[in-house]
C-alpha cells in the first residue's frame, strides 16, 4: 500500500515538475551512465542492460584490464560509446578522480549506478581494522559522496537517476557479516529517504536488494562455507541485472530481484526480531 501511494504522489507532483532543463555547464558534454564496480558481477550485467538500450557508459573499477575487456565486448555487441576509469573507490580523492574521468570524456552522469561493494565474513571482533575501513569507504562513504555530488545536478535538470545496489541484508542485522549488513542498511535507508525527499522531480531514485548472487563476491569475503549458499538457489548476475534494470526504469524505489528476495523482504516485516536475528546468525555462520 505504501509503495502504491508513493507512486501516486510521484505522478501527481511530476505534473508540476516542468520539462527537463539542460544546465549551462552541460554545453559540449553528453549524458552518460556511470556504473561503479562494473568489471564483473551485477555491475557487469547492468552495464550490458544499459548498453543494449543504447546508453553511453563510463565504467569504473580498480582493474583496468578487466574494464577494458568489458568495454571491448560492449562496443562490439551494442555499438555504444564506452569509457573506462580504473579508480580505487576507497581512496580519499575517488570522487575527484571520477570527475576528472568524466571531464576527459566530455560527459556528465545522466544515470549514476552505485554498484561497487565489498563484504567481510566472520566475527566482527576478529576483523582487521584496515579491511573494515575499506568496506565502509566503498559501501558507504563513496556511495554517499558520489550521490551528493551528482544528484543536485540531476534535480536541476529534472531528469536522470540514481540506482544504488544494496542487499536483502540491508533489511535486518547479519551476525557473522555484521559490518556488511550494517553498511547495506545504510544504503537502503539513504535511498528510500532520498526517493521521498525528491518525489515528483523527474529523477529516478532506487535501491536494489538482491539476495545471494552467483558471483565471486562470496569467495572474496570468505563466506563460501556459510549455510546461506548451501540452502537456497542462487541466481546469476544476468538474471538479477535484468530485473533490477527493469525495476529502475519502471521507477520502483525498492527492487527485490526474484521470488526469494521478494519473499524475504516481506517475511522480515512479520517474523519476531528475537527469533529472526539468531536465525540469520545460523544462516550466515561458516561451517568448516
């Protein structure tokens, strides 16, 4: 009911938002879709979805070789213009580097896809401080700073959009992946708040909340032996990418890709918290 009412409000307000308006600084620059973490996984699949609809792309990740390989495939398959920028998004000057890459491409972000993210498995008390800081830098800090940098211009143009990739884990605590789940709770909360603040102003603002996806993410975070990978079907990133792209273009605010993610997003609202948190802890704990 809440989502239906919000969509109705958005449609009503949009009638008074006015037509898209170019900014003076847009002269000589072209709109582009900026996707972070786009060398593999969900980010790679979303790049494919945008490219197949003719969007110009700016792909951002750390590994230049992987980025170039993805860019070559997209240019070959869809004939679109693709730029790449090898940037460590945990760096203090990451946003400045992104701006420089956009300037070099003579482009401005029409769509911003904050997909880059990292995870950490295991007990929080045993995590290395440097790894925790890196997680917060990528999952929370740079996502916030990129959104703050480019959202005001989108609102001034009355067009564009921000798509944040969260997680179903952003809806509840995650023992044994505590910092990761908490970071995604921030992403979900921020996105839903921004969507409400800016409803009807011509800008799409959405957050995807996928469950586990068949990528190298779980291996990288050291969680390959956790129960959650053994007790459920894990979709491919291409399956998730298609649903997320469709939901974003359909102006859905909270996008749960797939039946299981949708079920979990509903179940969490009804299961008692004192039962749910221990269950999630059992679900996430490594089984060696």
